[in-house]
């Protein structure tokens, strides 16, 4: 396997991150490295939604700099929230109440920035105040160069990463899609395709290029981490890929300065053995989807964005069928995600989003919680937020940023319908899961 030597890099990366965490009092960010404010790279002066300038910085391997020496690529983050649900949770996390919980949900340290010429990183380790444990979280090491290909300029690079959608430069796929923060006491957005559920459980090597400023292509091969790698990442075991899993991404981008847009395609295929000790049959997943985005930037006083994606997953569940985990040999899952936002003066923002997941009826997969044995879940998310810093003249620039927000998630269907069976086997309405979250998000 060509990725087996790469998996040996995980211990070294974890050690490097541990050293970074020990020096976290020095907290420069990408903004300090480039000499640009947060608003240059991010919509609303706060991540992760990228502007065209931010996309170029990521594709350039996180290595762009203002030329000033002494920039240490370390930063930190904290997400603190208060969550209320319409009805008490039937199975609250350990140490917490069935409702009205407060938590330091995420405390993160980053090795994020230029490591050498053409080489940069986005590496994150996070302590969860809900699960009360550390996890390696995210790894994206990049090498990038500007080349001449076919008579046009191309930004090309390689990415060693721990999550297929982590590498994506747009805000339409799993890792970087709205909502950019969500409560661990909430109920999520229903099932999603396998390609969006592999964070920190795989290691991949991707080649990518943006050619002629318009055509983006990416191809990678992924393998599941070993037991040792999973312990280092502190991640759950998804099973083992039978062979390498290919990932492909293609998009067309048009930047008109005042506005920009993109349309894209995504594909992923894997054969997953849920039990590593039982060789032979596997569950096969084929994911493909379309996505698009639009940003009106104007003079940066009024900014409007629209992001959307639709993904189809075809499941061939030979392993699960043979072992009682599914009732059908073949299923499908379709997910639709739409989000639009408005930001005024890169400070005040509102966002509305719709989510819809629907799929095959399968009593083995969904019968325990769904009256009709379907995964169907749909609803909406509304968010209002305030980002007082992150601009060139802001307090603490470029060392500190903060976002304060109020988020509401409403459900019309959950686990198959307007009613379903909760973890205790009791009837529960989908709207009982409606969630209100107040959050403070700090970046240092």
C-alpha cells in the first residue's frame, strides 16, 4: 500500500503538535503571517468561510507571508456555548443534565502557517469539554508551487491530510459547510454520506491544481489508520478499507472581484470492512454530488453568500447484510444542504440554512428508531452573529478575534418522520429536538 509509509508520519505529527501546544502562549495566526486582517480571507471577518483571497492562500499551501521574519505558526481557539432543547434529551452526555447545559465545547491549539518556503500546515488538536478528552482532530500539510501548464498559470500542490473534505477550498462540503459551529447537545442534521464522516480516521495524499484561475481539480487516495494511529488521533474505529479509497474533486471558478461563483463535482468510493478481524466481504459506498457557491462582495460593506450541495450515496451492504446490520443488500442516501448569509460591514451577520436527508427503507439500519425504517431528517438553521474584531483597525489585530452568536435549529422530520422512537424506546416528536444555542467563539 502506498499510504502505509504515510501512516507512519502520524506519530511524528502528533509529537510536533504536542510541542506546539506547550508553547501556545505565542499565538500568531495566518493574519499575522500575511500582514492581512481576518476580513481579507474570511466572510464576516471570521472563519471558516473563505473569500477568493483566502482560497488562494489555502491553495498556496498556507505559506504566503509579508516577508517579515519571526512568525511562529501557532494559534488557539475556544468555543463556549449554552444550549436549550425544546424537550429534555433522552440520553444526555455523561456529567451533564438532560437540558440547559453550558460547556467549553472546544479548546484547540493549532500548528497553522508557513513551515518553510512553499510548505505550510493546518494542524489542530482539540479538547472537548463535553466528551472530556483530547483528540488530534485535523491534519493538512501542504506543499504548493506556481507553475506554467499549457500556456497558463497554475497553482499546484500536494496535501497530506486526515479528512477528504478538509482539503476543499470552498464552503459547500462536509468539513467547512454551515453551520460552522453546532452544539454537542443538539441532534445534528441526520445521516450523511461516508465521505463526510471520516475525519481523523483516515490518511490521504492528494494532488490538486487551480489552472488558469478557473479550473480546479483534485485527486487523492485514502487508507484507514491503524489501531495505533487511531489511538494517537483518539478517534473511533470506522473499520478498515479493503484497498485504497479514491477521492476526486472538480470545479469551475469565476472571480469578478465584486462577486464570484463556483460550480463543482465530487466523487468518492470505498470498500469498508467494519470488523477488521473478519476478512472477506465489505460494505461498498459510492458517493457523488454537485455543489455551487456565490458571493457578492461589492465594496465589503454589504456581503451576500449562497452555498449549496446535493450528494447521492449508493450503498452495497454485503457485510452488514451477512452480519445482521442491514435488511437490504443495496440502499441509497440523498442529502441536500443550502445556506445563505448576509454580513454588514464585516461585523453583523445573519444566516439561514435548510437541510434534508432521505434514503431507502431498511429495518436493519433504521428500524430501531424509525416507524417507517427510513433515515429521513429535515429542518432549518437560523443564526445571527456579531464579530466586533477581525478588521485592520480592530482591537488586538492581528492577535485576537471573537464571534458571539445565537443559533436556532428546527426539525420537521427526524429519523423517518414527524415522530420517532428515542434512545429509551419512547415516542418523541421531531420538533422536540429543536435547539437554541448561544455561543462565544474566540480565536487567538
